[in-house]
């Protein structure tokens, strides 16, 4: 059954994949992409793969419609393992209908990301079942987890310029709308990825899902290496 909240991957409380609330079409593409990412990173990192995988920080993502299916969504991706010791990332997603701008949802859903990250980490540490995880996610109030801001307008390009306007003093919303307009001109379906740790923040976007070859850099954080 499909719902606004979805979960897929491995949990220490279960001996196999968990899969709840995701449309079959999305799940097929997402699983295939992750499998290719893991295969590519294992090939590149060889014996170092597990060390980098286990200590990889959580990635937040925001996906526009057209990347995987017709839905826009946000989510988190983090390293996990099942009860038998088989490694595979855990994905938690939330549909974001009527939110076409993936850059803006990374900002406005910051509280949701933080709460979802806490729920996921607690599940890994405490051995929570998938039902407990889903119940905790369902208890998140959408109104409490979205940063409110005035609507931002994207205006028609003028002489090669892109213009955005808002009625509040929210520069982040202005910039996210401007970036969205520019990106739409060359890649209308894209995904944004944010790694938010105390040490550093890394933000990148990709036309569609990131190439599997880039997953190694997502694990290692070594973006300056070829």
C-alpha cells in the first residue's frame, strides 16, 4: 500500500529488507539505483568500503517530480544493516505534493529532516522494528515540521536575468527560487542532496539521480579527488 511516508532498506531488527508505503514503480528504480551505487563504491574502495560505509553521515535529499516518478519527495539515506549482518542503506521518504522546488523543500522541511534523522538513528541503536519507526514518523506533525515563510514568486526571465520575489526577509527562499529557475532551464527534473554535520555541510544537485559512480564520494566526502 502506498502512503505519504515510505521506508525501504535494512534495519537491525529485521533479517531481510523492509519495504513499506512506497509505490512499486518508485521502489524498483530506487532499489536498482542503490544496488548500482553500492556495486560501484565497493569496486572503487575495495577493502576500505565497509569503514567508509559505516561512518558515512546521513544524506538528506529532495527530489523533484520526473526524477523517479511523477511525485516530488524528500527523505534521508543512511548506512544500515540487518539482523544477519548484511549491509544496505536505509531510506525514509515523505511525499511533498505541490512543492515543485527541491531547493526550497530542503530549507522549509529542516525540522522534518532533523526529527526523521533522530528516529532513524534511534532505530539503529535500539533495534526498533519497522512498525515502531513508521509509527514515530506518522506522529510527526506536518505543521510543526515545516518552516513557514511567505510565498516566493519566480518571475519570467528578462534579458537573460532570472528574478524571484518574496514579501518577507527570507534570503534563503529568494535564492532557492532563483536557483530553481536557472536549473529548470537546463534540467527540469533534478535531485538535491545535503550532508549536514557539525564538521561541514555538503550540498550538490544532480540531473535525475546522482550517477552511481558518485556514490563513493558520498561515502568518503573526498570531493576534491577525481
